[in-house]
C-alpha cells in the first residue's frame, strides 16, 4: 500500500471532518497529513487520524499518557484507579487486566479521559461480552475511537489551554508513531 493510499484510507475510517478531508492531496503521506492538520488547527481531526493509525497497544498508551497528564497531580480516586488499571493492561495485556481496566473505567466514568483510556484497552480484546457469555467481538475501530475520546477530553480539560494541550498531546502521538517507525 502506498503512503497516499494509506492516508486516504486512514482519513476515511477515522471520520475526519469535511474541511480536513479537503486538505487531502495526492501523494501526501500520513505523517505529513497529520502535521498539516495540526498546522491548520484541525486538532480533533489530527487526533482521530493518529488514533486510527497507531497499533492498538501503542494508541492506548498514548491515551493513558494524555489522561494521566490531564488528571493532574492529585486525581480523584476513581480516576487514579482507572489510570492504574489501564497502565497495568499496557504493561501486561492479559484478559484479566483488560477486564479490570474496563471495570475501573466504568467507575471513573466514560465521560472522562481516564475512563476512555480504560475503555480503549477493553476494546483491544477478543470479546466485549461478559466473560461467561458467548464472545462478541468489538468493532474494528472501537479502540481507536475510545483513544480519540480520551485525547479529546484530555485536551479540553483546561479550557484556557486547549490549543496548547492539543499540540502537546498530538506531539506525543507523533513521537509514538516515529518511535515505532509507523511511517
């Protein structure tokens, strides 16, 4: 798959907006397109693109780092518990840790960045059904959508620093992509 084809596919599956989609041009590589979105201030679209581009475990790590940063130095106990459970899954992606991340995410609230990070970890498994029930596979992009939710919520946690937060979280995502030689 060429870089341009990969960029077009990522743009399609990530659900970027029409204005961002209009910036897509022939031959543009995914990293270059992500940077263009950032430079033009299409921060949510850049987050969605990166969340769908990164491998699941790495994208959950990105969500966790962003959620941890947004939580501050003394997060509420449910937020702290969700961050800890998600971190444990990242370090040891077992079925037990994945389900524990979901339980902690629910207690933190799925309207929080930490809760979305835990949800993203949960969507990385083979089944979203209860352990004793017949398996139900998550959607192919459910984890990426939850990662994007975690990053978006983290970025808007301090309204007066939204642009600064978006840039910092997106820089982290681009560094993850570079470190794993994604593009």
